[in-house]
C-alpha cells in the first residue's frame, strides 16, 4: 500500500502570528500554513486571501478586530486555490477581487481543486461543512486596478505567471509594501503543481523592481526590511530553478517521472528538506516540472484521482 501524502498526517494546529509590516498593514502567518494580509484604510479594511474555511477566517477576523473596528469592505484573492479562497463567507459581503484569469480557473478547475486539496490537507479543512460553495469574484481585472480605502490607494496587479497563470500581487505605495501570495515564500516550499517554471523568475524580478520595504509572502514569516525581502526572493528563485532543471534534464534524455523525482530530490533535499510542506509539495512539483519540460504549457488539472495515480507511480 502506498504511503499517505505527507500533509495527510499533519494534524497539529499551528501557532498564529500577526505581524505589522507597515503602518496599518499586517501579515497573519501560521508556521507555514497559508498567510493572509490585512490592509487598513481610512474608512475600511481590505483582506488579502480568505483562508481555507470560515473557521480559519474567523481567526483572521479576531486579529483584525484587535487593531481596528473598521468594516471589511474588500477581499482580494491572489489566485484560485481552495486553501486560499473557501473561507470567504466569514467576511460578510465584501467586494471580492480576482484577476480575470483566476476567475476562469475557478470555472475550469475550482471544484476539482477543492476535492483534491480536501484530501491532501485534512487539517486545513476542519469545519468544511460551513463552506457554502466555490468562491466567485464580484470584480475582476486584466493587468491591474486600483482600490481606494479612503485616501489609501491599493494597487492590484498581474505581473506575470508563476505559482499559477492568474497570480495577483497587492502593492501599497504609501508604505512600499507588497502582498505577493505564493509567488514568494519564506522557509516554506513553493507549491508548483499549477505553476509556470519558465515565467516564475521573471515575475520575481518584476516584484523586486518595486524595491519593497517589506513583503507578506504566501507562506512563512513576514519579511520586514529590504534585506529579508531580497533573501526571500532569491531563495524562492533558487527553489524553483532547483526543481525544474533536474527534471528538464531527465526529460531531455527520455527519462521517466520516477527518474525526475530522484533527480529533483538529489538537488533539493540538501537545501530545502527542512522547509514547511516540502514533502507535501515535492511530488506535485516534480510532476508539473516533468510536464512543462515536455512542452505542456497549461498545467493539467489536479483531481483527487490524479493525485493518487501520480503518488502511486512515484512509490514504485
């Protein structure tokens, strides 16, 4: 019998931190679990990432209420993944913003992703009975848009493909702080199962060109200060390259998915094996790298059945 996914046995609740990354800007982090951003304006609050369930979203709301009683008016999703979006109903009825590509991905593969992630991460979906259904945006954008929370301007942009095809970043210019979603991680493995390895480095360079003072990454601790920001961007680029290049070499010589798995482990284990969710991400990362190296530009849809088939092939 194939062993379970690494994340299936991870049932220990994580310690929450709520870190100020700029004036009126906060990162809700939880030891490698999905992060949420908080942007407090003159009149209202914008939340970046909803969390996986209303239960987890209420933990975010509790932290928000510790610093402000302003209403939550906007909810921005950096991409479509279930662990990011399915807690949306806990926030009331805010304006929900996604890129138009992210919305299309909800339509194309949102239910399959939900079913897949539900089996991969049972702890994150405790209380899933409260989820009313897929989360749909009320507003979408193509390249970018600006939202004004009173006088505070928030820029929401698509800078390129990386973690998914529809990734958004959120830039607060008055503090020079960026919320990057899973394009940037800190001491947490990048999940590349729906990613675009060939574009990721350029998208990271586009983020770096803003010269952020601080970044709230997708997972891992808040990055306060330019030194931490540069470290995390460089480390994320190294993780992505170290995953793709060994797999691409295996594909070039006609090797198997299992051979790509072994090659990527040999490159990545010494550098990243102690990162949060590393063992969980690795099989999906290798499968996507193997596909992309074969010229498959659009990531194949992950389903609960495909998860199991891929995992079984890697255990042989």
